[in-house]
C-alpha cells in the first residue's frame, strides 16, 4: 500500500475550494480516505499552505504505520492508538539524532504530532470509529529526556516576572534560527502606544484587547448594548445590574462576551470588569456625540450594536485599527509592538498570575491553564504555542480548586493609569 496526496479544486456552495486529499493505493485499487479528506476540507481549505502542512503530516504518519505493520489492513488508520503517535515522534527524533542533524526541530515534530492527534479528535467527534481518546495524553513524546537538541527547560524567561517572555520553542544553540521569542510589552510600552493614538477610541480599544486577549475583529464587534447571548452587556455601571453577583454578594471580576473572530469561529471569553469600568469612564463622554453622527449616517443600522466609533461617527474596523496603530508608532522610537501584541501580553500575564516564579523557572505547567487560555484566546490548538512544555499532570496549588482568574488580578488603578492623558477627543 502507498498513499498519494494530490491537490484538488472544486466548487462547493458556489465557492471554489482548494485543498489536498489523501488517496490509498492498493492492488490497482484507489481508495479515497474520506475521513482525512473531510478533515482537510474543514480545517485547511482557506490556505493551500495550511493544507500542505496538515496533509503532509498526516500522510507521513500513515506511512509510518503502514511501514511498521506488515498486517496493516485498508482500515489501518482506524486501529491507531495513542502510543503509535508517540512512537512516530520518537522514531523521527532518534533518526535525526543518530544522523547528527539539527532538523527537523523538536518544535516541528511536535507540531506535526499535534495535527495528527487533532485529526483523530475530530474523527471521534464526527462519529468515525477510532481507538484514540481525546482525554488521553499518552500520545505525547518525552522530548525533555529523549531529545539531544533540548537545551532549555524554561517556558518563560526574563529578569522581571511581570514582563517575561513566551518562548515559543525549546532554546537551541545561539546560532540557531529557531531560537525565537515573543517579547512582551512593559507597562511603559503600553502607555506609550495608548497615548500615541490621535483618537481616544483606539486607546480604549487597545485597553480592551489587553484585558481580554481578543483579536482586533472581536474588539471592533463589541456592542454598546448586547442582545441574545450577549444581552447582559451594558456600559458600566449599568452592567452591574444585568449580571448576577457571586455567592458572597459581590460583583464578579469578569463578565462573558460571546464573539465571532477569524472567519466563523465562535467562542465565549471573559472580560475584565475593572478594565471595562475604566474604558467606559474614559470613552463614554465622547460616545454620545459620535453616536448622533452614526445615526445620521446609518439610519438603517442598529446603533446599539456598535460601541467603538471614530470621530466621524463610523464604526471602527480592524483595518482602521491597523492603520491608526501604524501612524501612532511613527511617533515612537524603536517601538517593536503592535495592537495585536496585546494577545501575547495577556497570555503571559495569565500564566504569571497562575504560576509562581519558582514553578515557571522549573517549567511546571498545568493542563487546566492551557485549556483555559486556549479558550480565552480562541486558538484551535494552543499546544503549538507552548510545545514541548505542556505537562499532563496538574501540580499547581493555584488551580487545584478550578478557579481561574481571567481578570489577571488587575483592578481600576492599573487600567486607569494606562489611559491617563488619552481622553482628549
């Protein structure tokens, strides 16, 4: 048996769709591998590059299974177990190390394994028979002990725990191109960008992004008054009357916002109440005049559905955010961050909030934190961000009771300090 991976293009729902498919060739018979092909259509049709990466990883894994099983049947892929994915990673690592090569990196190998595991999770959720269990962790290879390339065990690094870095992969030699980090904005950097905008609406939108980890698209869609599942959303302090108090009779530190981002992805995330209070205090004096302009320009639209309006009364769009951020950065010297950097900042602060510095330095990691952060940021698979560091067993006292603090422990003083000077509309 052998597997081919052609790229196909066809019409679906009046749209042209392009992605790879896998075909199994055996005894002059060609079999379409339907489960894989449906997975690729759903997950990778928007980008040929993504389709290339996903289909290639699955194809190589299937070839590993076939080559190591003389009795493999045409339904071999259904008989895969967690250990097979782990052994596949191990075989690649061992072959690479024996050859004294630097590639593929641990990061690349693990990313490919994540694609394979995600395929099997998708298969189970869609009713195909499989032996893989989504909750199992036996598929993960022990890079820490087995890989010769692994030279660092830190997830986060930095002298100041408040402004640490997310290390997106294992540290390599100093000359390695794979030794890349995402540096996190300091509070001073945040203030600089916030004050550099020529319209306060962008400053408060930046604040909302920092407080939630939302993408630009999600921030732009935030309503003045929500409806449906977001029916509780109101400006502060009105929102305190629409959301229930906690068991102690206090207002919660966060509230829910259900948002559609990145195409059609829907998720519910937590919004920091203290940040929302500061946003409303800063922006509401400008909002009402802008709303009047909006209602004149767009009488056919529901004004309550749009909260962030520019000086002309037009709803702010992601492109407007990008353009105004570029302009703001021109006022700053050697400023390496952007509006989107708020997501890295939130992720880092979230981890620091829930892990002690000692545990960060020791590379301890909690699966509960990983899952919560994945849902908050809207990643389909955040393992590719923290690869090689995910630990399956929870060892952190901070999350044993299941309470995660999406407010990051930051109150009015922190958020208010950032927006000082950004109220001139």
